[in-house]
C-alpha cells in the first residue's frame, strides 16, 4: 500500500476523497449558516449551533474533518511540489492553451487563499466559541436557555459592524466556489467515475455545486450588509 | 546464362512452402541463445521479425534511425491490409489472392514467393487481432472488410484510415515485450552505414549514433535488412523525409545483387505539388477511389479558366465533366490499378486538362457519393482523411472536389533475395519493402503491409533458422578484426570526405535536381533517349555533388545535413542504376512504362518474349558499369495474359 | 486558392548545441514564405538560408510530414504543435501566421524529455513506459482465428480512438505538470476495451503507471490541457478509465 501512497494516482486518490468529503461538510455547514438569514431574532441559528456543539456524532466528526483538511492540505503541497519538479525549465512564450485564470491551473493558489480565509474564519468564530470565549456570546437573547451561547450575536455583530469582513467572507465564498468548480468533477475523474458521456454532466454539476456553495456562503455577509 | 539460384523448392505450387518448411533445419533452443541476429529497421517487417526472433530465443539487436521504433514509415499506411480470409463469402481464396497479386504485378514476380505470401496472409490477421489491433468491425462483432484498387473481392482489413499505424503499433508492442524480456536490444537514432563481411558472410554492421556522431560496430551471426524503400530518389514522394536506400545500397556495394530497381509505383491519389518550397507529398488513401469519382473538364476552356482561378469545380456542370477513368475503363472505372490511374491522369494533364494553377491535378469528387450515401456515411468512412486534406489545402472536400495528382509511393525493386529471403551474400537477409519481393512490376493496394508482416512474422523466422543451424559452432563475432577496422575506416572516410567538401550548395539543392531528372526521365513514362540522358545528367550531378556540397554543423553531434548528404550520395547511385535497369527493359510492364512498347490505343504493352525476368545487378566497383544477371521467371500455374481493365 | 506571400517573418527559436549547454534564443528573419507552405517547410527555408550563411541549421525532429509518425515536436507561440487544433507541427501551415509576426519556437519542456540539440528532445521515456507493459503477451503463431472473439463495433471504435495516439508528447509538453497520463491512458484504455487486453489489465496498469512515475513525469491534475493539445483528439475520458483500471488493480492486490 505504501507504493500506492507514493504513486501519482494514489496521491491524487487521497486528494479526491478528502476533497469530496470537504464538499459534503461545506453543504452541511452552509445549510446551517443559512439559518442566519431566515430568522433575524437568532433563535433558529443559536439552537442549531448548540446542537452542533453538543451532538456526539458531530463531536466524532470534528477531528475527522480536521484530519480531512490536514490531509488535503499537506497532500496538495506535496503534489504541487512534485509536479513543479517535473518541468525544471518553463516556456518563454508561456503556456497559452488554458487561460491563466483557469481554476484548473490554479488549484493550489485558490486552495491557499481558501486556507488563509479559513484561518481568519476560525479565529473569528470557532476559537472564540470553543476556547477563548467572547462577551457577545453571553449576551442574552430571545429563547436562549442556560449555558447556550448567543452565537448569532457574535456572527451578526461581525457582519454588521465590520464591512471589511463582509468583503473577506464574500471573497472566501467565491474562492471556494472556484476551487470546487474544477475540484468537483476532477474528484470523480480521479477515482475513475467518469467517461465521455458523464464528462459533460459532471462538469455541469461541478459548476452547479460550485455556484450553490460559493453563492450560498457569499449570500450571508451580503444579507447582513444590505439588511442592516 | 542465369547464374542465379533462387532456391525455389520443388513440388506443386500449393505445397512448396510446407514441404520446404519440413525440409529445412531448425536450431535447438540452447543454441539459439548463443546466436546473435542484427535487424536493421523496425517497420512492419523489421519489428515483426525482431520480435518473433526474440521470442524464439535468439539475441537480437534492432536499429532504426528515428527516435523510436514506432515511427518507421509503415506508420503512414492508411488503406489496409489484404488477407485471403474469405470472410465475405465472395469466393476469395489463397489462390485468388495469389492470382490477383501475380496479375496485378504484370507477371513479373516469382510464382512461389507470391503464393507463399497469399498462403500465410490469413495468419497475419489472426496474429494482429491477438495483439489487440483494433480492426474495424461489423455490428455483429466480426471483422469488417473493404475492397481495394484493382481487385473484385473484399479482402482488405483496416483500422479506420490508420491501418499501417495500428499494425506497426501491434508489432512494436510485440517488440517492446521482447525488449522488456531482454531478448531484443533496441538502438534508436542509429543509422546503419555499412555491412561487414567476414569470409564472405555477413557478420555485422557499422552504425552511426545519430545523437553524437559516434561510429559503432556490431557483430552478429546474421544480419537482416528491413530498411524500407528508396522512393525518395525522387525527392518528392510519399515516403518519410528520412526514408532511404542506403542500407540496401551499401549491401549492394558489398556484393548483394540489386533487383528490378526500375520498378517504382506511382500512386494516383496524392495532394498535388504546390510551388517550389514543397518538401514532401501527402498521399490521400486509395480507398477514396471507392466513393470518389475522378474527372477533368470536357472543355479545354473550362480547364483554362480553372487554372486561372476564374471558376471553381462546382461551376462545371455534370455534362461538362469528363469522368475519364469510367469512360476508358468501363468495367473497373475509378478502381483501376494504380499505374493505370496514374498514367491516365498524366495523359489528361499533358493534354491540357489539368485543373490547378500548375496544370498538374485532376478532381476526385465526393459529391455523388454524398448524394447517394449521405454526408454522415462519408464522414464516417473518410473523416480523418478529409480533415487532413482541408488542413493542407484549405479546401473543404465535402463541398468542393479534392485535387489529386500521381506521386512516387513505393519501390517494388530492391535487394535481390532467394526464396529464403537471403540476399546473394550468405547470412544477409532483406525483408519488407527493402527486398525486390513479391509484387513484380506493380504492387496491389494493401499488399505491402501484408508482405512486410508475412516476411517478419512467418517466413524469415523459419528460413533464417536453416542458415543459422550451420553457424552454431561460430563463437560470438569479435568486432576487433581487420574486416571491421576496414569497414569502419571506409565509413568514417566517406563521412569526412562529405564534410570536408565545404562547397556552396546545401544537400537539398542537389536532391531536388536529382528528383527533377528522375521524374522527368525515369518517372511515369520512359523512353530510350530520356533514360540515356538521365544517366548522363545524374553522372554530372554526382560530380557536382561530390565537389560542391556544403555540410554544416559538426561531425560528432546531431547533424541532419550530414545524414542527408550520406543518403543522397547513395540516391545518386541508385538513380543511375534505375535508369540503367529501365533502359534494359524495353517493354512496358506494371509501373515501368516504355513509350516504345505500347498498344495501338496507347495502353502499356508487355512483351513476354524479352521481359520475363527479374534483373539482378551486380556491383563491379566505383564508376564501373554494373553487370546484370537475369533470373528467368517461370510460370507453371498461371497463364500470362495482357492485363485488361476495360 | 492562390496563397498569399508573407513578405517577412521573424522566427525566434531555441538554440542549444548539446544537452549540457545552457541554450539561448536567436531571432532570424525569413522572407517570402508562401502561406501555402507548411511550418516545417518554412523552417527548411530558414535552414537553407543558415547553411548558405555558413551557420549551423536548426536541428528539429520530423519524418513522415503527414501527421502520423509523431516525430515532429515544436512548441510554437505557447502552443504545442502550434496554434491550430487537431494537427501536428508538420501539418501546421503558414496561413496561421501574419506578415511581420515574430514566431517563438521552443522544444518540448519536461524533465523527462531532456533537450538533445536545439528543438530535438529525447522521448525514449515513452518507449520505456510501453516496454513496461504496453502489450498483449502473445507469441507469434498459435493464436485463434481473428473472428473467434466477436468485439462490438462500439468497443472496437473506442479502442481505436485511444489507439490513435502517435506518441508525440504534446500532452506532456502542454501539461503544466509535464504529466504523461494521456499517453499512458491511451494505451491502457485501448487494451482495456478489448477482450485480448483484459487478461493482463491489472499488471499492465500498475506497471505502466509505476514506470511513468519513475521516469519523472508529473502527476495528472485533470486540467484537460493535454486533450486540447493532442493532435489526435485523445479524450481525457481515457484518463478516467486508466484511473479506474489502476485503482481496481491496486485494491485487488
Ligand atoms: C503514405 C503511404 C501509404 C501506404 N499505404 C499502404 C496501404 O494502405 N497498404 C499497404 O499494404 N501498403 C501501404 N504502403 C506501403 C507500405 O506502408 C510500406 O511498403 C511498408 O510499410 C514498408 O515497411 P518496411 O517495414 O519494409 O519499411 P519501413 O516501415 O519503411 O521501415 C524502415 C525501417 O528501417 C529503418 N531504416 C532505414 N534505413 C536505415 C538505416 N540506414 N539504418 C538504420 N535503420 C534504417 C527505419 O528507421 C525504419 O525503422 C503505404 C506507403 C506509404 C508511404
Ligand atoms: C473547504 C475547502 C476545500 C474543499 C471543499 C476542497 C475540495 C477539493 C476538491 C474536490 C478537489 C479535487 C480533488 C481531485 O481532483 O481529485 C480539490 C483539489 C485541490 N485542493 Fe482543495 N478543497 C478545499 C480546500 C483546500 C485547501 C485549504 C487547499 C490548500 C492549500 C486545497 C488545495 C487543493 C489543491 C492544490 C487541489 C488540486 C490537487 C490536484 O488537482 O491534484 N484545497 N480540492
Ligand atoms: S496522447 Fe495525444 S498528445 Fe499525447 S502523445 Fe498521444 S497523440 Fe501526442
Ligand atoms: S513529421 Fe510525422 S507527425 Fe509530423
């Protein structure tokens, strides 16, 4: 199996599985986050956030998710490095067949920017909710039981009072969307679940998924920006 | 006065090969391991031979001048490969294929060889299918066939328009398997420059490593030449840029007879020459004639206006079109053999009906087939050919007829071999297009691929065993001997000589001139005066070449100009021999058309009284007249008739 | 069909005398080139000129000049085989260029394809991959009749689609990772589609991929550039099949 890990196709196999896993996570995450926009009182969102923070299944999934990210990120660096080594000298006239901005050509850069966004994102919310705490979390709110954080207040505050973050989050949505617009069908290609007929369908689906996720995440800060 | 022994086995035609196989010797597996064989060339003939010999257990070294064995010019064959399978139930048989080949070759081939070729042809298809060659299939899953120029049955197997490529890749894969197994060592980008004889037997070769100019020696118990044809004598041909006659010519100079050099095939469906900068001619597969109709305008004025570009083909009405092949040859129509179709095109163009600016092109029109079968069917059959045509000419053949003109395509002549495919030098073999082979004076379409693979898979591996069985006591060939020293010295000397001329003109300048002489006087139509003139002009050109060629670059580096110079030096000599052979053969037969020998209505007239022989030229020394031996051709099984396609 | 004449063009071309030399670009002027000439004929004209000037002509690979041998290999203006689709360099015509244009010509760039001289690169890595398993293990003779195993037309056609690869290396040259996946996929896919090839499918996929990795080609990231550059239109759906074949083989170990 170690030869599989080192083989070019083996390495990609792990990228593909982790990538698809991350996409599933993003869907769950997005569904939850959209609750922010359905109920301005914050009750719905706070309930859901509480559920996520306490449910045992989610608890188990959390480290797996972290592992998924870590594998995806480490492997992406490894693959990218190896692939760069395969062409020690580049072209003077450049490489003009695919446009310079094609996501397929820029997965590492897109992923890297997503990673930066992720770190910001983690510091904005996750770290505060889990570890450091924040006065806003303890702010009373409608329907809040004992010991349940007012996550809504934390999120709404950021998005309402710091437009810079709105822009960062909108960008984050777009970047993830671009990453997935290639990543989704590519993942199926990598595990061999593709052929000439499905190629078109998968590429279409990839764009659909990318749009849903990208637009979905971008919609939340936009909502706050416009509404409040 | 024939001192030529073609070693044709006794017995009835149909039994000769099996009797021969039963009679010849076989080498034991233990001894095979001790025997080395050199195979020069990795086309269909060479790759199949090297692979099969490797499988048998011999130590094989294979050579080619390209960067990979897969690129040999066999790759360019489009149309297909014949085999007497009778899958179509159209009454095909080994005998019919044999008969068609003999007749198509205008009764200038050996009966026994040709029969053997037809006999092993079905095995070739089986072999290729087993290798995973993706031949075209019917809906039911069986192999598909089509008919091909000059015959009345459907026996041609094909893989889209890339049959040669697929067959070569099949042979290449078999070769790769042996390379992987260690039984074949492959030397790509190595050009053979001489064959080394020890005590009269072929014992090795001298090659130049084309990547760094190093001259190397290789020894072996037998040497096989599978180096393809010499069509590039004409400069413009459908051969690859590197196709050459050098290996065969060096063998000739060492004593191997050269046979029927005047037989070259002109292919009727090539894209016409355009301007003076053209480097090579592109063939449009003969299969196109199955559905395309050949025509020129009936009226000269129309032709003139076409040449000036005032009108285009589609402006000419059907009744003003002269479908001259259908007119002259009603029973075969557009499917007459290549030589007939080629001369007919030349005749029309010479008479002033040519349709391109140069006046050297005729139309091949698919309008009628598209009307009859629909564009989709035509697209399916010829899509890639049409695409290639459009890329080259910028004309869409779905809406406008193609323009075609004959071009040099194939060399029926080549190194003389006996029934065992051994040349007149013991231990030196020639297979594929390189030998003078089984096609007589004209080759049928789709038969060269068949012959290359027949030689390589099924004939040479048997016959070479007969010779090698006598060599098992010979130890590994030592290449540090006076014979190898001498051969290497000659090779180096010649290269240095070429390099040091430092004249004014690049190699191509002379090659184009040679091509011009050949096309003019030793081309589609020949006469005594022209041939004599050709011999003179070639001699002059040769002198000029050897005093004024400029070879740039370095000796010990990649140097394409040096390669070209060496090849051209040999082409000049081959051209000379072709003219001599053509002069000697005062009859028209197959690809050789002598204006002195025609029927009343201008068709070629064979003369069996004087022509029933294969020439075998023997080298007598530099600038000395070569001597021609005659191998008399005896026909016991077919009756000689004039070919008629009327 | 009268073709226009390009009065003057500039050819900026990579010159490197041997594998160890550093190499550089040189720009040459070429005059009066017919647009009906092929690109290689234009290079012939340039070389003729260089020889007459006493300079070393540009070394480049070519042989059949009809788009089938796969020998020609030039990276022209940022495109493998030049700015036309579905053709090789030798089929590229000067119609694609304009008067006064500077045309940049480079060799294939990949660690696995080292430059030998000027525009000539060493592609023996491709042969080595094929030797690792790109064959059906049958000896000459002793095979069944060609019609014994029926093969559906669809499968035969699909195998033929893959088998059309000419081994030119444009896919490697174009791929940002210098990956040889399209080339390897073409062979594996051809055999995977045919009953003759299925017997050894597992061994073949593993051996060829291992060899490809060993020789320093990059990995595939599904950019799809290869299929756009491929003169024979080999589809990346064959890469999906290769992935499938490879994973199947690995997981059944
Ligand atoms: C455009 C075209 C289309 C054709 N179509 C058909 C067709 O449809 N059907 C058909 O039956 N036939 C066809 N033919 C003819 C047929 O393809 C050839 O006759 C046949 O493939 C020759 O095979 P070969 O193995 O003898 O030589 P080639 O395939 O020419 O191989 C020659 C080999 O010798 C090597 N070589 C040559 N000289 C040297 C040297 N000095 N040192 C080292 N190596 C050397 C080369 O590298 C090469 O590997 C066609 C030919 C052409 C040109
Ligand atoms: C939520 C976040 C992410 C999701 C949903 C995601 C999803 C995907 C998917 C589905 C693929 C395709 C896998 C394949 O082609 O087989 C992929 C590829 C890739 N990802 Fe991510 N990814 C995410 C984050 C990141 C991050 C943070 C990085 C790294 C810095 C990254 C770097 C890459 C790279 C470089 C590739 C291309 C690898 C290749 O094609 O070989 N991704 N991603
Ligand atoms: S896959 Fe296409 S680009 Fe790659 S080597 Fe084959 S023909 Fe060339
Ligand atoms: S020279 Fe053969 S493909 Fe271009």
